[in-house]
C-alpha cells in the first residue's frame, strides 16, 4: 500500500496520437497499427539517443504482449524530451497553456479531481489521497478489479490470498 497520495492521469488518447503525428509523421491508409507503433518506437529510441529533442508524449505499445499487459489494458506514455518533466511534455502534447503542473492544487470537493486546463478536458489528473486508498481498493475489488485479475498467475493469486487472509479474524487461525 502506498505511503503517500497517488495520481491517476486520464488523457485523450486519440488527440494525443493526432498531435504526435505532427512530430512523427502522418499515417498512411496502408499502414497497420503495428507499423505505426514501430515508427513510434524508432522515434522514442531517437529521443533516448538525443537525436530528437521535442516536448511531447507518445503512446507506445510493447512489441510483445503477455498476460499481465493484456489484462491491464493500459497505455505506455513516453516523454520525448527526457530533459523536461513528464508534465511539461504532456502540456506541450496538448498545446495546453498550463506549463507548471505543480502549482495546480486539487479542488476541495469530495472527489479530488484536478482539471489542468479548464477549457481543455484532454488532460485530467485525479489525486487519490492516502486516506482513500483502502476504500478505493475495496470498491475496485467489488468490480473484480484486483490483484488476481490485474496480475494473472501465481503472483496475483498470492497477493489476493494475502489480502483475504489479512481481512479474516485473528482467531480463525487458532489450532484446537
């Protein structure tokens, strides 16, 4: 369990990829998703080798999928300018006027949602305060989003079993 607040980023993936084409190149009708991703991976490698220095975020898919990646269905977001923060790369990707994300404070509503650019809902950062972690994990578990479903195999089963055993009364384990 995390010891500090957490953050969940929600981004408009379609617009992010559309804006990425300005830097990586337009897609042709004949290109498959696999070929486009290969171009994106090559561009990311160029960024790592300091051959490109453009602030934006690129979504990448791994070359090989495994059970975990398939179950989690997430995106890998790669900041192309590794000398700048992820937030600055993200702001440039969406041409947001907000550059200093650290100055944004969550609103004091029951839900801690920070909208980083009020005129542009392409980026939303959700702050999950530490005191809500256990409650949210329990709610996710009710929707079958837990260690077993996110980490298929023995590791996920062991994590779920540990959580379940911790929730049982201590006298359940007394041998008579």
